[in-house]
């Protein structure tokens, strides 16, 4: 299981949903478990087209399970300027967690999704992440998620 | 969508033609050939010692068997041939077979009860019911017990013990090499084929008989290659050693001279075939009656029973010593018998008929009491003397037409094959064995006729009680048969029309899935449809269970996140291929799609429906029988 390191946390620059997703996939693809960046991007975009992963509270959890991802990869992003993400509560999003797993790791997929959603739904956690001065501090905050 | 499974038909002959099969069969053949020679040598030596030297009975030998140990015979030993002898009371006739029976009984019932009786039945049982396993000690015990039983006068044949010895080695080799049950069964039969093929100098007959005697109406064709290779190898090894030891290179056991088939002889052969079917029925009744109704019910320790058997055959032998042992030499005498002396024929006919029935008794007593030996040899003996008596009768009744009658040797050979076919339900093996043992290939056409006719008349009974009807009735082929049954059922004939054929969109959220489950409208698994309306995956309860009650996920997870690979069936699929899909993917039911529109689910097939269809088909087939 991949643990969130400072290298897997990013301060996002994009201003649109599409730009944000590209940035997150690009970061995730630096992990050797992602063998095909384009395939992951396509899977993430395709999943978003099915139903939004913006679940409210200013958070979004884009995710996909595909065979070209060898093991679980999680990256976290935050945006100083909240981005419109077609969220369920129609509020813009400032914290993003991208999850990619192998298509045979169903249980792991659900477990990671549940842990991240549970963590980010707590207001204090969201505030701490946004208030952290750098990605190392964010990594410290989220190190016990899993 | 998953492609249709590509299954090769099981049992195709050349599927078995692999390096492993050939090499293992050769090894088994070498050991079987060697064991056959050791067994024959031991048996001939013990027979000469106990019967020739101790009891003073000198049996004739077939022309092609030179291991006679004639020097061991008493100088005043009674040299026997076809013909009556004076009744002679001898305490040795009682003691020797009885002691032999006792030793054999103790050996068998103490150390290897499976070695009891005639080995072929034990072999058949091991094939069908014991996954091709024979206890390692059984062949050794069987060898010693059979040599003692038959060497001391017990009436039996060599093929049962040697089949079990060869088969036992094949089974052992299969076990230590961790071969599959199916392979072990094949090498068990290959070992038997090697033993029989070698000891009767009949490689093809040994191979065919071995795959034929397992069933009343079938062949174990999957083992044919194994049996042929093993049998030919064993035959070569046996002949090589035989030549080194005896200097004899006779290719056949019996020498029949120049026998020719003439079409006008056919009528006599037809009558002989019917006669042999009748004799066969009596023989099997006597054999099973003595075994089951007398010795099985006898309330004494099992190891004592062969001793009582020995006593009884000793009494019979005082009147007719030709009933002792294997008796193969008397068949040679019958083949060569001079029928020109008409007045002498009547007592010979009476002798042959009495000998035939007494041999039925002695073999039934020997084997039925638990002594060790085979029934193939005595069956040849009884059939041969049936044919001999019939031939002599014709010569006696039509003294002016001797030239128009078949030679007496032909009656003997056809009688041998005809009776074996009748009692063993093995017509093909019988005719090939008879041809190879005698070299009488010119008689192939009448042999085919008599073995088939006598076989047809006697399909309902068999001297081999463990023989099963066909592969359908054998536990060894349960898997094949189940698959064959399912292969013949098409999904269209099984599936019932469904009113609510459910599919689920891939974008359905976990919260919505909960509602579907609570409504109980559709059973799971369900086929998943993509936003484009294509069939895309499967959603099972197992997939949902992990996430079902997690509130954090109720809006985050949709069906696409949970679904597993799509597996579908089509209406023209057979149930065998569908069963393979169930086994591979572990879904409780599978969607059935329309052949016109591959994205339209027209129903679901559940695993229970496959089993139900199988059961119904079994009932239907049994009702048809």
C-alpha cells in the first residue's frame, strides 16, 4: 500500500476541473505503479463523466481501477482558489484526493476510498490541510489515514 | 465478451500418444515381461516338483512351452493325456493341494486380502472403484500364493495373477510419480496388458483383452496406446529371456499345424458358438454358485477355506487327474488328436464332456474357496474341450464324411475363443488371443463369427463380477459422462422466460443500490450497462457487501467502481461450456444475451438450473434403458 509522502502531495495551479485532474494524474504517474499515464487519465475522466466524485464539503475524490496500475496509488492536492467540480452540493472544491488501483484489488479500492472520505469529511482535517504551510506538513497530517 | 471455451473431446486416441505415455508404458512392459517369466518359471518348477515329483502326475505341455522341468518327475510318474485313467486313492492327492491351499490362504488373508480369488476381478475393481490403486504388497503375495495354489494342483489360470502383478506395478509407478488418477488407471491396465500379452505370447490380444474386460459392452479406448506399448514390450522381454533360458523361440503357445478355413465349415462353427454360449451360462452359474452360496456362507476362518478347496479338488483328481493345474498341455493334445479311430471316439467324447464339467467344478472350487489363480486359462480349457467333444461327436456320427468336416484342432480353437467371449463379454480380445496363441490366423473369419454369436447370447452374465455395463456405469468415467450429458443439452431448452430481466446502469450510486436491494426486485448478480447502453460488467452481492453500509461512500461509489468482468451465455451454448464459466468465475447466475443484439439481456441462468437439467437428463436416460 502506498503511503502519502510529501512528493505525493501537490499545491494545484489549475483553475478548472479538467486542469486539476490533469495535474493530479501527472503527479500520480510519477509513481512506478502507474505504467500508462494516458490510460489513467482516460479512466479518471470517464469515471467523472459517469458521476461526479465531488461529494460536497469542498472535497473531491476522483478514482479509477485499471489493469495498467499495478498497486494502489494515492495523491493529494489542494487549491488555494476553490474550483468548480459539479459537486453534489454544487460548492467549489479545494481539496482533491486521487485514487488509482489495479482492477483486481476491489477490497483495497473500497477500503482506501472509505478511509479518505471519512478523513476528509471531518471539518477540522480539511481546515488543517488547507492551513498547512507546505506539503511536508500536509503529509504529517494525513500520515495516519490508512 | 468472453469467448467460447475450446474443449478437446476427451478420449481421442492420439491425445494419449505422448512421450510420457510411451516411456511409462515401456517401463511397465519391461517389468511385466520380466515378472511374467519369473511367475511362469516359478509355477512350472513348483508344478513339476509337487505334481510330477511328489504326487507322480506328469502333465503334457503345449508345443510352444519348453519350461517343463521333466527331470523332476518321478520315474514312474503317470504320464497323462486325453483318456480315462483308473481311479487311484492317494493320500498325497488330498494332502498336497490341501496344504497348498492352507499356505496360500494364510498368505492371502493375513497379508493381502485383495489378492483373494482371480486377479482380473481385483484389477477391474481397482480400476473402477479404487482410483487405479493396488496395494504394493498385493502383486508379491499374489505371485507366491498363485504359484503355491496352482503348483500344488489348484485349478486356475496364469493370466489373473500376472495381470494383477503387472497392473500392481503400473499402479505403483503411477503413485510414486504422482500421476493423476486417470493416468494411474491407464497404467494399471497397461501393466495387466503387459503381463497377459507376455505370458500368453499374445501382445495384441493382451492389449485388447485388458481394455475390453473392464466392461460388458464397452472398451477403455483411452488406455489402448498404453496397453499396446506395454504389451509389445513385455512380449519382447519375455521372449528374449525365454529364448536365453530354454533355447526355444516358438512364437506361439500352441502348434496347430496347417489349419484352413473353408466356407462349408461355417455351419458347424455356428452350432459350436451356440453350444459354447450354453456351456458358458452353466459355467458362470456353477462358478458364482460355488463361490457365493457355498464358500462365502461357510462359517469358518477364510484362510481355512482354500484348504477345504484343495481337499475337494484332490478327491476329484483321484478320478480325473487331468483337472489339476492349468491344463494347457491337454489342449495341445486335443488339437493334435487323431480322429481316424472311430470306435475309440465314443469314450473320448464322454471323457471330454466329463473333463469339461469337472474342470468347471475344480476351477470354481479353487477360486471360490479363496485360492489364487485366474479364470481365463480354465475357460480356454473348458471351451477347448467343449469344441473337442463336439468335433469328435461329428466325426463319430458322420464317419463317411470326415473330409467335409473341419479339422479337430479348429473345433478346439474356436471353442476356446467362443467360451471366453461368452463368459468374459470380450469377443474381440478372445478372437485375437486365440489367433495369437495358436497362430491360427487362417481361422480369423470363423473366430469373429463364433465370438460375436456366443457373446451376444451371454450379454447378461459374466464370470467377472466387478465388470460394469459400460463407461456410463463406471466411477472412473463419472466426470466424462457428466460432461457428455451436459454437452448435449442446449441452454435454449433449459432457460425459462423471465418477466423482469434486470440490468443496472453503471452510474447507479451505492445509495441507489441499497434501494434496489431493499425493494428485492432483482436477484443478484446483475448485468451492468454502460452509459452507451452496452453490457459492461457484473454486479454481485459480494462486490457490494464491503461498501454497502459505509455512509461515507454512499454518494462517492457507483456501480462502475464495484463491478466485475462481464460473463455472458448465449441461447445456443451447451451446458458444459456454461458450467465451465460458472466454475471459473464463481458467479451464482449468468446473463443470457440475445443472439441478434449482444447488448440485450433476455434472461439469467442460475447454477442450480444447470444441476436441475443434469438431473432431469439422467432420469430421462435411465428411463430409456
